[in-house]
C-alpha cells in the first residue's frame, strides 16, 4: 500500500505544481488518511517538492497515535509536534519555510480564519495558495482496494440488519433498536457505525435525519431503519422500511411501491457520463408525478468513501457527470406528517453497461416485509 499512497501524493503534486506552489499542506483528516494510509488525531501532511519519500507527517506522539499508525505508509517521514507548538499545521508551515519553500498550497476550506493567520505568521514570507478541494476530487474515483473495503462494510451492515429482523420488534423502543444495530456492527467486524443509526417507527418513519426516541414499536407501524458500517475507514449505508404486523394497509403498500419505483429509477440512471442532476431528476420525477414533490428532500443521494457524505452530490443543482468506479447512494423517501413514511437507501458503485451496470453493494431485500 505504500506505493499506492506514494502515487496518490505524486498525482496531487502534479495538480498543484502548475499553479506555482512548491509544496502542499493537507489538514483535512479524511484527505490525510487517503494520502498516508492513516490519520492520527491532530496530524497534518506536508507534501514537499523532492518526491514522495520526503513527504512528512507532522503529528502528536503518544498512545493515541500508535493504533492509527498500523496502516501508515512506511515511506513517510514522521515529525513529532513540538511541545511548545499546539497546532501541527502551523508547525508544518514552519518546516516548509525552513526548507526554502516560497509558495505553499493549503486547504482553505478546512482552515479557520484564525488558523490561516497563524500559518502565515509562523512561516514569515511564505506565500499561501488555496489547494481548494483537489484531494476530494482525487478521492472521487475509487480503486479496487477501496471498493473492496466498501463491499465488506456493506456486507456487515446487511448482516446486522438481517439479524435484527429475525428478533421480536414489537414493544421495543427506537433507541434500543438503534443501539442493538450498532452493537451488531461491531460484533461483525466494523470499525464502528458509519453515522448515528436512524430508527423511526410509526409517525417517525421516513423522516430524514430522525434521532431515535423512546417511542415503542407498535402493530401497524411503518418501521424505517438506516444504518451504515465503517471498515478500514470506508463507510457505506443501507436503509429499508418494513411494516409491523401481519399485513400492510393499502395506503402503506401504495406509498412503498411509489418510493420503490423512484429508487429503481435513480439506480437505473447511474452510468458513466450521466449528469448528477439527471440521476436526481429520474427519481424525483416519479415522486413529483404522484403529487409528493413537497415531501422529498433536497437530493436523491451522495458519494461515500472515507466520509459518509462526500462528492458527488446528486441534487437538482449539482454540476458534473458520473465516472465509473464512483460509489454513491440512492435514497429517496416520503414522509407524511402524523402518519409516517418510507425511505429506501442503497449504496452502489457506478459501472459501465459493458461491466454489468451499477454494482449494488447493499443487498438486503427491498420487498415490503411484514414483521
């Protein structure tokens, strides 16, 4: 993996050098991990002009570093953060200036104004340029090692969800179910939940971003669950909606079939060269045509990887087109106030038609089950 991380840093160097920067300071933790293999708490990466073997990770030295460093690129130079210097980014800027760097690219979107000023003050006459979101753009297309980690994360999430569905659900609270799912994720080898698990029952079902409460699951409820697993830093998500009881009501079947049709339309639109907004439009059109244009949120999905919510954004105003090997979610939903609703969420990898079309990573059934 050292060669992989070194090649990633070389590619980044080729991106910022034409703008006149001699070195780059990467401070966003997911970006540090992508370029180094690990991101110890508080660490930053200084990419110098000499080559990948001279790139430097500036980080605190202590017990918190050791576990995170197990997958760290062995070719990196490690520099301990001086005790008198509380900020690794500021220390790294000083190292760059001492090495004769005159122009340094920094991730302005990750730096506070105060931190940016501290960098400039520490490095004297060092000129600071904006690296912008160059690393995030580089992270967009995943290699097969990254996709493999996402597959395993998806398998773990599917397994945890499947086991929960075999248990008795009536009478248990949303909060209890969410905690059990997160425990099962850990039991099956996840780093941890990819995000706080969402469980909504009855009138809470289908509400985006719902925080589990002490509301108990009852007969006749919609039960909406959205969870995700992290594996070696990579995160995926899956969301499903079920009915509690012997059989769903007619209105529940109708609403579920509508959201399922919207989700299928979004999944089928995933192909290299398709505009982000076209994926959103494909799913949104199904809901709009049924009169639910006000019941759906701002986007149909988003990218996943080292962060659970990253580029691309599949929304009506998003600019850009899909590439192959980009993992995304497709997650339409409808919530009816006071009644509940439906969300269906999958993680997929964009593939060309010649490669079989979009690869579905989350395979828990989307049949409307009565539990």
